[in-house]
C-alpha cells in the first residue's frame, strides 16, 4: 500500500500509480485461486490421487472375489460396488484436503488474506471435486472391465450421475474435513460424520445406474435424480454458509 | 507520530498506521486480551514482551484479522478492523510467525506468487520476484520449499508476508529456530521494512533482538500492557531485570 | 496467587469434580423421581390394565415402550436442531449445554427404539430386523447422534466444541428429510418380502389411553434426564474453569 497518508516510500521506491493499486479478488476469483493452488500441490506430489486410485481398484478387485456370480448377476452387483467404492476412495481424497493447510500453519496465511472465508471452502471443494471426478474417470471404466458390464451404453447419463454424486459428497466432505482436522480423532471422525450424509447420494446414484443399465425407462430413474439434485443444492449452500462458523472468530 | 526516518526538507505528519482502543478478546470466561490501546505510526516498531499466556499472540491475531475482538475498536491504515468483513484491514497487514505458513510441496516463487494473487496485486509474478530478491532468496526461487533450510524458509515466509507491501507487519516470535545468520538476515529485513515506512509489531522472548529494532517497547501481562515506553527511555540491563521480575512474579 | 489461594482453589476444583463424578446430590431430584414413578405407572398400566391385542398378544405391549421412545427421540433431535441454531446466533453457552444434554438423552432413547423394535418384531414379523421407514430413519438418527457425541468428545476447547456441534446439529436435521425421501422411494420401488405388518389397527380406547400415558411418561423422562445432564455439564464446566484459572495464574 503506498497511501502517502501513512508513509512516504513503497517497497521498491517505484512511483505508485492509480492503475497499479491492488484489486482484491472477489469470491469466484479467490475460489479459483485456492482451488488451483490445491491442485498444483496435488500434481506436485500425486500421492493422494494415486492412493485413492489404487484403493478404488483394490476395492473393485476384492468385491469381485467376494462375489458369487452364480447367485448374483454382474449387472445387479456392479452399480452397488461402483458407488460404494466411489464413496470410500472419495473419503481418502477428502482426508488430505485440509491437512495440507495444517502443516506449517498455512491456514493462518489463508485466513489473514483479504478474501472471503467462503472462498476457502469453495476453493477446496472445487479441488476435491476435480480429485473425485478424476478418480472416477478411471474407476468407472475399471468397473466395466472387471465386471463385464456395458457401462459404455449409458456413458452420458453415467457422467451426469458421477458429477452430481461427486458434488454431493464433496460439499459435505469438505466441510467435515475442515472440522475433523482440528480435532483429536481426525481420521476417524471424517468417515463417521460424512457417511450418513453420503447415503442418499450413494442410494440415488446406485439405483439410477442400476435402472438405466437394466434398460428401464428413464422416467423410473428420475425420482432418484431429483433427490440427488435436491441434496446437492441444499448441501452446497448449507455447507458454504456453515463453513465460516467453524472458524474461530 | 512521524514516519520518515530519512531526514526530509519538510517534515510530514502521518496518520498512525494502527490505532487500537480498548481491545478485548475473551475465550469463555478467560480475558486473553483485556483492554489494550496502542497507536503506532509508519516506521515505528513496537517490541512486545511478556510471559507465556500474557496475550501477545492473541493480540497479534486480532490485528491480523484471524480473530474478532470481543470489544474495542481498531483502525489499520485508516480502515476499521471489521469493515467489509475484515478484508480491507487484512489487505494492509502482513503476518510473520514462527511457523512458515508455506506449502512445502510448492516452490518459493509459487508460494509468494500465490500470496501476491490473493492480495490482488496487478503483476503478481513480478512482485513475487521482487520480494524474493529483497529477501535474498531469488536464486532458490524454483526449489520446493521443503528442500530449503529453516533460515531460508523463514526468508521465503517473510517475502510472502511483504509481497503486498503491507502498512503493518506483525511478527510473532519470528526468531524461533533461526541460527545467527538467519537471525541477522531477519533483523536486516525487518529494519528495511521499517525504513520503507511500515509499522512493525514484534513479539519475542529475546530482549536484545527485540530492542535492537524497536522504537517502542511494551511488556504484556494477563492481557494488558503493564509497561509501555519509547526505546530511548529504556536502559537494557535494568529493563531486563524489571522484565524478569514481572515474569516471575506470578509463580 | 499466593500459596494458600492456590491450595484453596485446588480444593474447590477437586470438590467440584467429585460432585460432578458422583452425580449427587443435585442430580437425583424431584423431576427424576416423578419421571421414574410415571414410567413405572405406565408399565403397570400397560402390562396389567390394558387388554392384550388380538393378533399379536403380549409382544405387542412392547409397543408402548417403542413408540413413545421413538417420538421422544425425534423430539430430542428437534431440540438439538433448535438449540444449535440459537447457539450460532447468540453464542450463549446455555444453548450448547441444552443441545449436549438433549443429544445424549436422544442417543439413549434411539438405542431403546432400535433394541425394542427387533424384540417386538421377531415374534410378529418373524424377522429381527426390517428396513421399514421408521426404523431406518431411527437408525440414521442414531448415527447422527453417535457422530455428535464422538465429535464432542474429540474437542477439548469449549467454544470450538459448541460451534462444531451446532454445525453438525443443523446439518443433521437437514439430512433427515433426504433420508426419509430416499427410504420411502426405496421401499415403494422395492417390493419387500410380504410380512404381516401390523400397523396400528384402530386402537380401542384403553390402548390409546395407555399409549398416551406412556408417551407423557417418556416426555417426563426426557425432561428430567436433560435437566440432570444439563446440571452435570455446568458442574463440569465450572471444574474446568477452575483448573484453567490455576494454569493461567501460574
């Protein structure tokens, strides 16, 4: 700040110009800044993404070997397996979400910055969303491959479901991640608090996938999608509003 | 309240950078900050001493916008602390702590550029490099921060704190964990900030390091200032013994 | 603080802790006794003075325990929801204490519902568990309550604990309608194995009265337990404050 009311010189001694004065980032700009920062960190280390991916593939494998194909058809099993694995690998990604801010107290720098508090939540949620969707991009084809189910025939709808489901679990999971990281039982609390909230999401996603895969008319899937959409709407807003209340201010 | 340290032909009167009146912060029944008033101008440095739990860190966190005051008023750079959700005041403040507040996986340049963008600077990349150069770590700009020594990390952390040229620089025990070289570099950097007209508040346990930079010195105890005087009025050894007395009085 | 002061403060903290630990004498008071009497009266009435239901026989009598417990579990949750909002709005720690008390009592009641449900269901439905709408919703209520209690246990700092619990209390309440909708949709589209599901048939007056009486008894129990738990949390807070003052004074 080079306001001459308070002092004479600036950092560089350069002449301050009106057009050079800073413009504080608004909500969307700050959200994107924080999200891209998180993604940059993730790209640099890649460990969390890789772990979540490996976990998903391992889970799919274990379910495969726990399955009796003579009792249950693949087309009945696969949707459930897909969305349950989605939930647990998503949790892995959510765990590390606020952990990165705890090391070296980077969260203080975020809170000291002139951005709205909601931007911190939204930025992390966006990064988590891309993380979860990224895992799904590989996990969904893996399900089709391992269980030999024609997911490709419904790929467009499946993409839509994946996006809506990811939005739902990320909205709630990001908030609970922010809370859990400040408690004594962080790794235990995040799944314990989040999973009841994930249930409507998993139910809607699995039921919809199963119906579409069975070739049922889309109208049957619509009630489930409505629940999923409603869930996303309500919880993205509610969690964004709730986030500043979790901060000590 | 004069800011300029260089002699000027026309002495200019500046407004104080920070004006606090009766700041209070409670945690439940505990009054961590219990009625603090202070006024600090550009180019001034307040060294803040006191025993653990005196409220020094809480006071700094209040001024940095990390905590909301329970009572009292405060202006930073002429704007109220809570105006515009606190954003206006926060944009004028830089925070240095014993924790680096950096992202270990990212490079020094990326860390400081991120900060530059968060503070809305027009040319974040240039500002980041300038700050890193000022702190003499520009040559290690692209190494991941985790590969730097603690002293260098602290310098990057200071670069991050000053990239937006804050009016008020808050330093919470920044000397912790620094060796002699690092401490000397820190003192030089803070002195330079002061010379550029920023106001400094420095919390430290090290009396000599604190008094070296200070234009004012205060001792805090149980949330209040129990001593507050200009540096010129402070005599090193007697201050040290008075401080020791105050700190041990509670035991 | 001088040494005699410190000793006195230590003694005070110690006695506050002992009081809190023993849970006496303030906790067993008139309300608890009245509630206990009401519940006993309700069961005497239910077991001996109410006619047995025709098709279900004696097992149906557990219904007088099951339904009032369920309704009060939901009542307790409603209280948690409202006090959570009040806390975030006013930051009054009393709201947090009520929320805490109501949640623990609610957890107790929910556990009662989940255990009596199968006990009732087995002789009548032939199966221990059925995913009927109410039982499922109660199960989720149990999960939220359990999460709430574990969350509180993991946060030592009172203000942070109150804030986080309040957020969970509000979000949990928002979840309930979605669980309800999902379960309802699930059940209508999934023909469950046909069971003789004895919904409440038109109840003769004596049964209705017993049910009502039982319900009121449980409300009394709820109120008495919450009150006791509330006072326990005040004692604990006082003890913690004294200890903190000792730390700070040093």
